[in-house]
């Protein structure tokens, strides 16, 4: 293909999807380090990285090398199309979670159906038994929060490996030297053409969604650690798929059970046989009603949905003590959607996310709903 034709292809693709802006005329997605943004790192992020020996000398963030980023959708599909072993953390944990709760100063359930905050514990201090109990708590409460955490990205990765197989994204940016620590950073999104404004705030992650639902084995525990938090706002919302299932009429529940839903990747790739046809996504069918292997409860497994306020929690990431440390949210991505509130205009927000891949989604017709199981 001539350079001219290739440029045409690039422009054609760009017009379909701003996330593909990085495709260049050599038909590669640009990988490697970003050298232009390292000086713009928020001060609290930089302090975290310096405390924990992250090497920023080559730039920040890092992407996989250009020649390893798949351009074509068939190559992207092949990255993880063989089942991997998954250890269901929390399945055999002590239901009372004595070890975890006795280590904490306090734990607060934030709403009836979703969200618990644990106070006075460093995630980095939890042993295997306590982490196992935490996995159970996350599976029951959908999302669990820890404020004032001094957490290195290396330790975050280690925790992720305990909960499942850490997802390494084929093209997403990560902390230098630490594939699997996805960088969620507004300044970087902006530089790559994904600019939000007050008028367009309901785009990207500011919509109800679950992460990586197109994977053969989508994530269970997903851990976002924010180390730079806007001075006001920037809350995230989560909703419960268990409770969403319990909201449905019995007839509709029956109708949906055993049916599948099509889930597609956020990132687009090209069709080898039709490269000018616009971006194609990795697509897989998943059960629309799914059984959580840890609790055994049924949930509605959809992305891009909405839900009632009574089955949501809205969380503000700010420290309550005025510390400059970060806040962690760990959610069970199998049973919850989330939606990031974009209300902070020109302020920056930065975090690292580690996603732990779990089982191949399934529906067990003998499983119960949450309300049925708890007698509600
Ligand atoms: Fe997300």
C-alpha cells in the first residue's frame, strides 16, 4: 500500500473512533514511552512513584512496543482465546471475615446493597487469609474502599496476581516496567485526542459500563488506586448486578436465564480483509444472567446499562484525614457496573488499575438470587 493510500486509511479510521488516533502511516499503533508528559505528572503521583522506585527516566506512561501491538482484530482476538486456570479466591473463606475485620479500625456499609469502606488498614499489610476474606467481601458487597493507602504499583500488581490472572492489555498504557498496571490519567487521554468538556461529559468511562467484558475470562476483582484526586468532585458510582437481577419480574428473569449477550472491546482494530471499513472490535457472547462463583448468586451481566439509585453507591475518593496518600476501590467486575463522574473541568486525575481475570462466565440454573439467599 502506498503511503498516500495508507494515510487515507488512517484518516478514514480516525473519523470513526478517536481512540484510534495513534495509528500512523506505517500501519502500526505507536507504542513505547511517552516522553512529553512526564513533567506533567501530578505531584502526589510523582511522590508515590519516587517513594517506590518507579523509573521515569525514559518517559511516562509506557505502552507495549509498536511491533507488539496488534493492528488487526483477528490478532487481538487470539491474544487470550485459551482458557487459563483461575483460583476462586474467597469461595472457601470464613463467612464472618473475622481476621480481616479484627485488623480494621472500622468497617462501614455505605448503602444496603452495595459498597463497604474499611478504615484503618493498609492493603499492603494484609496476609493471604485476610485477602481471601476480602475477596469474599468484594463478591458480596460489589465494591470495597480503602482510603489513605501508601500503595506501590508493584504491590498493587502483586495483590492483583493473588485475585486472578492479571490482565495485560495489548495496547493500553501502563506504569514503566510494570505491564498490567493500567494508567488512568486524564492528561494522557486528552493528549491522545479524547477531550471531554462540560457538554460532552457523558463519554468514555463516564457511562455505566463494566470493564473488559469481551474477554474470554473477564475480570473479577478490579482495583483502581487513585493517587491524584481533583480538589472537588471526581466521584465514581457503582451499581449492583445482583440487585438489578432482583429488580426484574419473575417472568423476565426466567426469560433471560440461559440467554447470551454480545460484549465488545472498547478498543478498535482493523479488519484484515476490509481495512477501510472502520474499526472492528473483539466480540464475545456472554451469559446475560451469570452466577458468581464466590457467593453463588445470580446477577445481570450487561455493560452500558442504567440502574435505580437504591442499588448504587456514589463514592468520593478524597481522604477524610487530609493526607496526601491515595484511595483504593476494589470491585467485583462480574457483578457491578461503574460510571466515573466527570465534573472537575481542568483539574487532573490520575490512577493505576489492575484487573484480575477470573472464570469463563457461566449460568448455573440452580443458583439463587441475592435476596433469595439472604431471605430479603
Ligand atoms: Fe471502567
